[in-house]
């Protein structure tokens, strides 16, 4: 069934990949010495002066994805430049935060897994060790952010996004033959399953924990979504993809079941709006804000679910992923030469940064298309 659906959509998948390759092989050269976040008048900006920026791994990570798919050296050269710029993040260790998986695992970690580069492996291990150091042994969670978040103390906060950071811990355990990393990742996934994912499959972005008493929730926060109790769609997509990744790394069925539950909620909400993801699934109809990036991330997760469920379940998840990606391509992709970014209409959060290209949109859209092309390289 999986192969038949891929075959039925082959011409669209191939044509979309060709368009990606055409644009990215140009920007791989023109943006080689930058770390883009968005575009200004169609040209990539550059965030390399702030190596602690959580999104800074995506550009180089995207280059590694495309290098693996094409073996075009331009992609590799740009990925290596990105790594050099991101090395500076280790010079100020107190600025490192929970997002080191986004920043280093898909960058240096991808390099090591694709080329065997030992220095890149070492940096990925250092990133994993820094994530381990964020574990609160009394509260039993990995702390998010440093210092304050919009003026609030965040010592007890966890965020659903971190489900995408913990794969670096599974990897580190496997690399050094020490289960401690994996055990902390499992604790985090269990906490997120219990405290972030609601019974109906919607998701809390931020959960506030007691910092001294284990497994004690003090409340939740709207975070990047509309309100307390709403469902920020990118948060849901982090959960959807993150839980299937935890399943892949641990083979614990409960994580696959959780990914499926969030997927069912996500898909139901897409049907209401022609497969275009809004920023928050539980927000007023107007103003209508979209977030294409949530769709691209969810599509990656849906494809991985499809690969991991039984034969007669595959159709639903894979067909949903393809419908979602086709909607993103038709409604939100810009293939023009005068624009460096690809996926438009990303949104940073409900109250800020609305409808703009953001680098992780391009990253996950490309990762999803490469999965459909048959790539078995899983960067997470
Ligand atoms: N991890 C932060 C975000 O998704 O915007």
C-alpha cells in the first residue's frame, strides 16, 4: 500500500524535488557564508553573529539533506561553512539552551552520520551532554530556556518542542554505550505524554512544574499559541513528529500511539481549512493566521507514522501527508528566482512574526519530500 501511494504520486514528488533542487542549488552558493532565518526583499538574511539562535542548525541541516540526496558538493561546502559558524556556540556554554538538538544534531550530527567526520561527532556529543545538564533531578524534567522568558521566571517550564531535541540523547547513549542519556529522554517523553498532550490529542505548549517536587504540574501557559488551553499548531506538530521519533528510538508502542492521537487531532483540524494549517487550532476564526511550518513538520511525522503502522493503517497517514504537502506546495511555495526562501506564510507565534518565510519551513518541507523520494536518512 505504501509503495502504491508513492507510485501514484511519483510525478508530483519528482517535480517538487526538482524545483527544490533548482532553488537550493542556487542559494547554496549565494548564501554560503550566512545562516539565514528569513528573507528581506527576497534575499536571505544572516543570523550567524548569534550562534545561540535556536534556528541556526536548519540551514546547514538542509544542506546536508540535499547533499545526501544529490551528492552535489556545493551543498556539502555550505553545510561545512555553517558548522564553522555554529562552533562559536560552544565558546559561550552558558548561552546554550534546550534547543541544541535543533542546532547541532541535524548539523554536526548529520555530518558525522553521513561522512563519518569525528570532529562533528564530538560536537554533537558535547551538545547532548549540555542537554543532559539541564535535567532537574528534583522536578524530573529538562528545563527550557535560560533566565527569563518575556520577563517571567522559567525555571520550572517544559515545552513540547523539546520532543524534537531528545533524539540527540537517544543517539548519544547509542554512541557511547551509556544508557543515562536515553533514560533522561524517556523520562522527558513520559512527562510530555502525561502533561503536554491532552486526552483529545491537542497539546499544551508550556507546562509549569514544581522545581522541587517530582512530577508536579503547577499550571500551563499559552506560550506561542493563542491562549491557555488552546492548541498552537506548531506545538502539535512537534508532538506529532517528536513522539514517532521516540517510538523509532525506543520501540515503545505508547509513543507511537501518542503520535497517532496527536495526528488524528491535527488532521481533523486541517480538513476544516482545505489542508492549510492555522497558527492555533483553538482560536477565533478571525483574524485568520496560517503557519505553513506546522504543516511541513506534521507531514514529516505523518510519513514516519505511515512507515511504522500496520499495513491497513498506512494509507490514512501517508495520504494525509501527501494532501498536506500538496496544499503547502500549491498555496504557500514560492519557486521564483527572485526569492531565496521557498515556503512562505510561516508564523513565529500567534502574537508576533505572522506570515513570513522561516528557515525551518524550508527544512521540513524538503525533509518530507525527500522521505517521499525514498530517502531513509533520518536526521533526528
Ligand atoms: N521551538 C520554537 C518554535 O517552534 O517556535
